[in-house]
C-alpha cells in the first residue's frame, strides 16, 4: 500500500492554487457569475443588470434602471452574500454599481 505524500492535496484545491498563482481566479469567477447571473438573481435583475468586472474582491455591476440601482444599493450586503454563498468562499467584499 502506498503512503500518502505530504504534498498531496484534493484536485479542487490544486486548481484553486493554480488559478491564484496565475492571477486567473477573478476572471474565472466573473465568467461563472455572468453565466449564472439570471439563476442567482432572477429574470428582471438579469435583464437590466450585468456583472462587469471582479478585481480583488470588488465586483462592479452595470445597472440600466435607476429604481433597480436603488434597490441593489439598499441590498448590497444581501447581493454579496448570495454571490459568496454560490461560490462557497468569500469572492466579493464590496459592490460598485455603475
């Protein structure tokens, strides 16, 4: 029986380390977020808003309508929580609405 080496790790952890070392984690997470935006926030929000960029925990969201901007602004913490729960790690620290 082979013994487990000290540098063995789960594949998901190895992939995460690789993405971070090549500074690709934000890009991959943003692409995933764009793909699943409607699933996370519903048709109305996805019709009038979209994630633009994710950089060092700051997510920029483009929103077309003023009432929706206000609603998202009042619920920033909830939006951040939904996104972080989706990724199961803390990806977003702050939200900027443009």
